[in-house]
């Protein structure tokens, strides 16, 4: 995987960073923490456990939080000490479409917002299995429209894992459907996006041991819960099948090579240059904010 990425590095779109010793220590600690639940087929009763893990991100002392609603979608604003009133980030949280919440992600997004110098909104989009596809995609679009109609002129999207999936689908719609005449999408940054819900990537087998949390049978159950019979190749379900040429903004992608869905994320990173969107794929664990994590 890393060799293939290095082969493409000359294009200027794909760069591989090896895991540095400090991050390796954190990765090992996280693996030990989650080893007992790897592959467990957990239902919605595991939401509390997932949220508690994400809330372990160390909070910053220079951000504040505010509950709000955008486009009818509830969520949380993250306000850094310094931000620009006409710019905002929408962060779409991960959790395989079944887990996660704005509250659980507020500290992680606090780091992103503070470093970007922009306020960020985390929508509580509807989760499966109670609300299967396309509920989440509809919610994030409604949130984007609400933000675009609020006076914000420049919007960036961020998302991790399932949230990366939603961010890429939303980026395609925001640029291809003329969602707003007043606001522009300036870019998208996605962290290990789940790009292909057909689960056909080879790394579900070749990286099975490396992934600290998930196995193919486990994620197949979560995807089944989310799709509820919908076509896994639908462009809004699998960004790998999204038509990206209409997207003319910048895209920044981090792909952790420890993820069992690495192959499909990597394939998407190769498509991004064809869409005039510079993509970056990195092979290191991004644990910013977790106890002991590097601030680099």
C-alpha cells in the first residue's frame, strides 16, 4: 500500500508519511484500549461507549461551545478564540453511520477549529438503523443550506470515517446542484473516508490484523443497517462512485494505513486529481487531541 502510494507521489497528489515514534506509542495504547471490542457486533447500545471514547480527546481552553440548529438540524457550534464571521466549517462526525454525536466530537473539532481559525458546526444528523440511508445525506445537505443562508460566505467541509463519506457526497451536491448563490464551498478535508460501501476492497482482508477496531463482518452489519436495502453503489452511499469533475475546490485527504478500508480510500485519492481537486493521502495515525497525542 505504501509502495503504491510512493509510486504516485511524483504526481504531487499523494504523499506517504511513516508513523513517527510518538504517534506509534499512542497507536499502541489505543489498540490495547480497544482490543477487547474489536470485531464485536454491537448495536445501538454501544453508542454510549463510542461517545465516551471520542470524548476522551483532551479539550482546549480556547474554544467554547453553543447548541444551535441549522436548516432544522440540531448540533453544536465550536467557537475558537479568533475566527472570521463570514467563514465556517461543517464537520461531519464518524461512527459508521450508526454511532457518534456532536457532543462526543466537540473536543476533537475544537482542535480543528482553533487551528483553522474558523468556527465549526457539528450537526447531529440522523443515525441508522432508526433512520437509514438517505436520511443522513439529506440532513447534512439541509444543514449546509441553512448555513449558506445565514450570511456565511465561505464554507469548508471536514469529516472522518463515515463523516468523510458524507462530506464527499455533500461536496459533490454543493458544487453540482447550485445549492447556494451566496456562499461558496472552498474545500473539503476528509480523514480516512469510507469511500465504498460495497466493501470490496482487498484491505478488508490484507489489513484485517492491522485495524485496531473493525473487521469485515462487523462493518458489513453496520453497512447493512445503514443501507437497509439501498444500492451500495449509489453515488451518495459510496463516494468512490461520485462524479467529481464539477468539484473545483481543494480536497485534503488523510488515510490511515491501519484502517481495513484503506484500499477504497486510496482509489478515491487517485480520482481527486482528475477532478481538479488536489488530494493528499498520508499513512500515519491522526490522533490529535487524544491523551498523549502530538500537536504537530
